[in-house]
C-alpha cells in the first residue's frame, strides 16, 4: 500500500503539468468517478514506468541481430549457394511447361537439410513468374505431404485450389464481358475485333460462365467418396488449358501413411486430360521409399532423378556467410563462430538446417549474456542445447509402451543401480503398467523396445557375456536423467505414477 502511495506521489511530482490539466477537469466534475479516472491514469503512468524498467535494457541495445527472421527455417533465401547444378537441372526439365509441353516427372532425393525444399520453392517461384511474364498458362502447386498425408486430403486440397483459380479467372472474364455487353448495347462497333458478333453472343457467353461458376462445389475436408474428390480435382484442372506442376514434398510420408494410390492416380491423369497436362515433382529424404511403389508408379515418377548431396564444411560456411551478412549486426560474430557452426553441422551429415539453427541459437545465447559479440563458446552451448531439445522431442513422441520402459530404466538409474539388466527393467515396467492399467508386453517385446531406445540414442545397451550364465544386456541412460524424467512425467498418464517411487525403493530393500 505504501508503495503505491509513494509511486503515485513521485509520478505526480515528475508529471506535474499532466496533473494540473487533469485537476482542472476534475474541478468541473462532480466528485468520485473522476477521482477514479485520475487515479487510474496515474497508476497507468506508474505501470508504464515499471515496464520501461523491465524491458528497457533488453530493448535499447540490440547488438547482435539485425534481422533474426533470416535465420529461421520458414525464410526462403533468394540465393542458394552450391545448389546451382540442381536448380539448373530442375529448370531444364521444367522449361517444357513454358513451351506448353508436359515436363517429365522428377524425383528429388537427398538427406535432411540439403536444400531440397528451398531449391524447389525457388524454382517454382521463378517458373510462375516467368509464366506470368510471357502469359503462358503454367501453374505450380506445392503440397507438404507431412501435413497433407492422405489421398483424400491431397486431392481435396488440389481440387479446392484449382476451383479457386477457376473462379477467379471466371470472375475476371465476367467483368470484361459485362462491360463489353454494355458498350455493345450503345455502340455496335464495340464488338468489332472481338470473337463475338452480337450482343446476344456476349450474353450467351456470360450465362454459360455464370452457370459454370454455380456448378463449382468446394470439396469438404472429409466425407466424400474418394473418386468423387478425384473427379472434382480432374474437372477443375481440365477446365482450362494449362500445364500444372504438382510438387509433393516429403512424398515418402504420403506413401508410408496411405500407400501409392494417389501417385498412381496422378501419374495416369495425362491419358485422360483434354485441355491440361499434369507433371509431378516428388521430394524425399528417404532414399528407399520407392521400393514400396507399384513398378508402374515407380518408373513414371522417376523419369528424371536429381540428387542433393550433403554439404561439406566449406559449403556450409559459404551458406552461413551469406545468411549472416543480413541477419547479424556488422561485427557481432567473432571469427571462429561460422567455421565452428559449419564444422558441427558437417558432422551431422552436412545439414544446413542444423548449421543455421546453431548460428541462430548461438546468437540468442550471446544476446541473453548481454554481450555484443557471439563467441565460440556460445556455439558450443548452442550445440548442447539443440542436442537436448532433440532428446526432449524424441522422448515426448515415443509410444506409451516405450515411455514406460524408459521410465523403468530412469527409476533404476535414480536408485543408483549400475549395469541395469533387462530382467530388472522388466520387473519395474510390469508394475508401472499395472499402476496405469496399460497392457503388459512380454519380456521379449520389452527387449526389442530397449533396442529401439538404443537406436534412438536414448539408452546405451551392450550385450555382455556372463560366462556359463549366458548373456545379458547391460543398460544405461545416454541422456540427462532429470530432463528426460520431466518429459515423461508431462505425459498425462505417466504423470499419475509419480508416487511409485517408494514402491520401487521397497523392491530393492527386499
Ligand atoms: N544452399 C543453401 N543456401 C542457403 N540456405 C540453404 C541452402 N541449403 C539449405 N538452406 C537452408 O537450410 C534449411 C534447410 O533446407 P531445406 O528445408 O531446403 O532442406 P531439405 O533438403 O528440404 O530438408 P528435409 O529433407 O529435412 O526437408 C533452410 O532454412 C534453407 O533455407
Ligand atoms: Mg524439405
């Protein structure tokens, strides 16, 4: 209370001009309501001062970043060093679309972070821009199959996009025709040099277009039979003459989730389309996914293949140099920062995304330290932080049974048990399952789950020989206990079994 009084006073003093003005107003009014307003005003002023104190330091100096957005994954760079060859290959194939021919289908491969999506988007922007410039009807549709992962959704999304485009084109035509009709009515010459020889002909065309417009029906996101969705898409594409390039990014996710029917249907469309042509560009970081395709789909889709090799440390350095120029303040980076980010990311199979993440995170850590220079040590801390974030994400998305197995291992580690064996894990795992009414898997299955956790780098399981007692696995945790446990307990069902601790303890006392 005294605090409020004090600060009200000080604001009043500092801002006496303001107070006088308010005071005059308050003289004119009755009494308390205006006093309230006055008090509110002063308290607001007080709050303003407090927030200035809170954010001032952080805001005033921004010594590190010029434009952080440039380092985010969502940013599409206008320049892609070391991808000229791949970009030219794509362009050489797709240029047919600008000549009105059907480009070959293309399959793009490469490990994660090798610039596939960025290059494909760059080429697609250029293609559309050029098609507008020369007024050739060519359209590119980009679909991320990680998000749009069923045949229904892919076809529905495509259908609705082309329905929208058709509607927009018809509206534009109608505007033009309606004004032509008006001019034609007052002056017959207006129709000269048009394809219409009478106002009635214009009228007929207008009516036909209006009927078309009425006939379009957006595809709902669920509920129709798939062949109806396909027909909608087919009709929408074929409504006008054009070449359509469909980019299916993360195409392996679509095949994994819902088979190759979509690709089969899309790759056969050209046999039946009358006005338009469709070409497919598939992008994948899983080199093996074509093994699961119908041979006809596989050969059609892979007419042309373009490989994106991993970047080496020098190439990553160039990429980072380019991006850093725009994203960081003049001399915010000490000399060894970019080479170190590049070296770390080169070890991660040449992943440019990782390199950019490292650079951005290092900058953020320096910002938090309130220094004006990013240093080598910030990069090392960033590497640790990103690694921990990765672990958290992997653990968070584990299936429940794996989470239970991992939780059992964590409980044992926390009891100080060394060289944990499968039997010990299994005993605790069973009790945890009972605790939350989950199915109890066989010990054999649990052994498999432990191997999976090993492959994910979460635990380390080595097979050791116990001489004549046979062989067993010795298991230890490869990730930080506290953080991992916290992630597990944030799962609503596992969160309930926190009190199992004493019971685990009791088992060891026995
Ligand atoms: N040659 C390059 N120049 C500049 N930035 C690049 C380059 N290659 C990749 N990047 C950047 O690296 C990040 C990852 O690239 P991109 O998303 O294209 O990878 P990807 O090959 O599609 O990976 P994934 O298989 O995981 O989808 C993006 O932020 C992208 O802008
Ligand atoms: Mg990608």
